[in-house]
C-alpha cells in the first residue's frame, strides 16, 4: 500500500508561499445519489495516494460522508489544516452522524441527534451521542447511554 506522505510541520510562512505558488487541490463531492460507500472511499484513498505533497483537500456532501472521507485523509497522513470540510444539509432527511463507540471503537452511522441515543453496530450497547466531536475519528463520541445525563438507561 502506498502511503501519502505530508510534512508534519509547516510554518505559516511556508503555507503562505505554497498558497501563492498555486498549491494543488483535490476536491471530492458526495451526495445522496453518490454517497461515501466503501468503494467511493477506496477511490478517494487512491487519489490521495497519488496526490502531491501539500495538496489542499476539499470534501463536500452530507455530514457523515464528509467525516468518513476526512477520516480516510487523516489516516493517510493529511493534517487537519489541509482539509476543507463543507457539510450540506440534506433536505427532508434527518442528518446522519458518525458516532464513535468508546467501548468497541466501531463507528455507527445514525440519525440520532446530539444528546440522543443509538445502538452501536459493533457491540450492541445503547450509546448516548455526545457533543464532543473527535477530529481523530471524525465522529461524535458515544458512550453507554447510562452515562449521558437525561438519556434513557
Ligand atoms: Zn460499541
């Protein structure tokens, strides 16, 4: 597997210079008709692998798809500062969120609202969906529902 290597540190001056010099950009757009399926994310991953160092990455689409792709980029070594995330609202549909289960590390896609609950697809625990958003996992944190104030046990 080819890993995408990016500089670990980039000074503000270097970043400004790169932007003036026309840093390359990679843009990916997801939609309900073109969701972030495993195949789509694999294709995005291949694009990242062949991208040049310093590329700026713009990801647009429904929230869960944008964060799924962001997780792929971060996993391949992109820095959060190199990502531009644009979350579209999906009309007539509840937003789908990614919830990271702290008990089994599985990420569940759910329409549950923040401070609501969902069932973990990994371990089956009833999870409370916290406001805390993990940039590392590109997902909201989920813990056993009994640990969320006001959530059903
Ligand atoms: Zn779990």
